[in-house]
C-alpha cells in the first residue's frame, strides 16, 4: 500500500489481507464522531512509536459497513487488536497514547 503517513486506511476489500499477519490495531471510526477526531493524532503518534512492531489501520464505519457489521461495531471509536488475523482484544472509547501502546505491545 503506497500511502503517506503511518496509518493504513482499510476497506471492505483489503481488510482481511491487511490483518492476516503480524499485530494490527484497527480503529473503527466515523467522521461525525468527536472522540474519533480527538483519537486520530494520538494514533498517528502511537503508529510512529511502534513502527516495525505493529501496524495501525483505520476503518470508516460509514463507508465500510460490511466490515463494521462483521465485527459488531456499535460504538465508536472502537479499537480491535488482531494478531495473525485473529481478534485478541478490543478497546471502546478514547484512550491516551501510553494506554494504546501498552495495549498493542501486550500482543507483540
């Protein structure tokens, strides 16, 4: 994926491929969600801090409804941690950078 920035934008089409190997934190968000917008710069920083250890991706629940529905996302932001394609944990709501890093690194 040739995207600028440390966070990958995931779609219904590329989701399975992007989470199939390694540790991936997926942020399920919506553009209209205030806490989601507050979380975005935090995730940008975490992505830089954990580079090489794990990946961070984002799914817009409004445009990627199939994936959001599959994971039963009812509140945003919801962050799901995957390891080799399997869900290992999830967080709902706004968190600070240290909490998110600890959450990710526990699975590495």
